[in-house]
């Protein structure tokens, strides 16, 4: 059942480096869903939040390297993210930075509430710590004094810290995930979390860092000598941006619970384990769904600065156009799976789906309206032939197919939604080939010709609406070309790209 409101979030991105295609993937997906839900529920019933994660060791280190103080540094890098989202037509309603007052104030209130309720306690910590990952490791998890995650050397530390009680909610969380099959998606990620929770006893979460070791963070309200652990700080953004605590400490929000916390698969543990427990301790309901998408790889490898294979979204957009880039990411790989990113793959989609199928259909139809009707759009009076009938049926079925594909139970399958839309495009192209309109014209079958072209125009109007969430600019151009009564023919939408390597 569809709720009347839709609140969607993306992870907030670390501002230690420029955004890459992985970051743009989550935001394009969230943008597409938001635009789609705005069509269904109306603009004012959708809220789309993105933002930046600006505290912690990683950022401090990057600021040091740039020889700037952390605040100056984050103020500079955040601009790159904001500009990229603008360029990619990301229609977020809000952008939250964890260095903003509204967030800091809210986080400190949340921490105070947990501290008063004894969900946070102080303890001596002695053990291994990975500074770059900001992660504590127990003796049993470590071998050779190296970080089990990043393999860099660990430090032995002994210090007073603050811990958030995770362990006591473990049984509740397992039951919650079991009882709510749509909470953690896709299914394989849900199973991953459940197996982890069943096989391991959770440790309470260390949520502080002594200022002496890390100063770039939000001070704990009950211990100014400590700053808040960056993940605890970051997760809170999803609620700090859309609500506040009333005088009795109850959370009030027009939007929460989120319908969807969209994330990448690497940050599943934080979102599927820490996050619901944090919310429960704060007496706030969990999000309706957490969905972890897959990763874009380059020649089967992870993208990383050290490998030197990081792809810039801006470069891709400059080369291929915004909507081509958006289409490729959403079409080429079912959401949830990993994909291999390459320019060849983009060009293949471009020449096939966009130039041959969509672009051609629009251009041929406009040409016929121009040639046979001097640009005046004819109206359909009856549907001609079997193929025309098939097209009408597809037009009727399509909204339901797309709605189904983009739903939670279908794992927000953008690729499937697009392939349904492309079925209509293919039917229409086939209709042109089979009908041979030039013969109708020659044989003076004026009624048939008028109905035939009228139906094609109708198809294109439907297409403009259906592709709008995925390719907003293209939809706009198509709508401008097919006016109310007259066409305004422009250039072909997607002139083919020559596959010969450019010199
Ligand atoms: N700051 C944390 C998130 C805090 S959310 C409360 C963080 N930031 S990140 O900038 O490192 O990554 C943000 C997102 O980008 C993650 O969801 C991650 O999965 C995604 N991606 C990073 N590289 C990616 C690919 N190569 N492909 C697809 N998405 C990837 O983690």
C-alpha cells in the first residue's frame, strides 16, 4: 500500500575528497524515486534529503594535508558536492551538513536523552584501535597487530570512553528484522545481517573519542573532553534534518519515519544494526526500509585513489550528457547488484536504447507530422489494426508495471521499470515499420494515416511522462517538441556516437 507521504534519504557523503560515480549513483537513484513519487503523490508530499558527513579523523587528516583548518576545508569541498547535484538535476528538498547548528544542537539533545536514560555509560577501554578506520578491535578479532579491515597497523590504546548499549537490544533487533521482511532489502542483505546477528554477540558501541586524540567532532554534552564518534553523529542526520525534540523529550516530525534510507552495501552494518537500535533507545520508530545497492567497479576492481581509477561524474556528463549518464546507471544493472562501469557500455546503451529506439521514434514521428500535416498534430478517432490495439493495451498497463517495479517489494528495480517503458517504444517502432505510412499516404488512406500518426503522438506523450523521473531533461525536450496542437521539431535527441576510438 502506498502511503500519502514519501521521505527518502541518501547517505551523507564524506567530504575528504571529490565526489565520484559511486556517490552520484545513490543520488541519481534517490532522485529518480523522488521524482516518480512526486508524480504519484504530488510535490508537497515528498521529501528528499541528502547531505555531507563532515567530522572525524578522515576529514581532519584531509584538512591537515590541504593545510586548512577543518572548517575551512569542509566549506570548500562541500561546494563540489552541491554543484555536482545541481548539474545532475538532483531535486533534493534539503541538504544537511553535520557541521550545521541545527544538527549539532539536535545531536547533543539526543545524546543527553540517552545519557539520562542510562543508555550511554562510561568505561575504561583497553584494546586495539585503527586510526584511519576509527574502529576498535578486540584481541580475538586481531592478528599480527593489523586492522582486519584495512590491514594497516593498529595502535594499542587505553582510555576512558563512553559506550552506547547495543547488546541489550540484540534479541529485539533479530525479531524485528524477522517480523518485517521489507525492512532490510534486498533479501541477500537481509540474510547477511540476520546471520551476523545470530552468530555474534554485539559489543556495546564506543561513541566517543578523547579530544586529545581527535578534536574535529561534536563535543559530548556530558563530557566536553570527548567528541562524538563520527558514525553516531552521521546517522542522526536522518532525523535531525526533519524534526526536533519537544519539551518532554519526545521526537516530533512531519516526515519521520523515512520510507527509505538508501545506502551502498558497504555501510549496511551501521544502518541495519546501530541505526535501528539508536532509534529504539530514543523512542523513535525505525525507517520503513533500508536498501543497500551494489557497487560500480572498474574492470572488476574497486575504484580507489591509490589505483588511480576513480571516475569523475562530471567528466562522464561532459562527454555523454546528463540524462545518458543517468539512464546508463539506472538501466544497465538491476539495483542491488554490482556493475562494471565502462565508457564502451555507455556507448552501447546510447546507440541502442537511446539513439535507435527512443530518439528514432520521436524524430520519425515529428517528421511525419511535419510532412503530412504541416506540423499540426492530428487526433485519433479510432485505433487502427492489431498492432495499434497492442499499443493501446501497453499504454494502459504501463503505469502499473512501472509502479510495481519501483516498489519496495520489487527492490526498486529501475532497470525493470525502464525495460517496461522500452517495450512501448519498441512496439511503436514496429508499428511504424509494419504500417508503412508512406504507402498510406500514397494510397490516399487519409483516415488511417491520421489515426496512425495520432496514436504515435499519444505514445510519445506517455513516454515523456514515464521517462521524466529517470531523464528529466529529455522528457522536457520531448514535451516541448510535441506541443499541445503543433509540433516544434528540433534536432534528433541522441545522434549516434561513432564507435571508432577518438584520436
Ligand atoms: N559518510 C558515510 C555515510 C554516512 S551515512 C549516515 C560514508 N560516506 S562515503 O562518502 O564514503 O560513501 C557514501 C556512499 O557512497 C556509500 O553508500 C557507498 O556505498 C557509496 N559508494 C562509494 N563507492 C561506491 C561505488 N564504487 N559504487 C557505488 N556506490 C559506492 O560512507
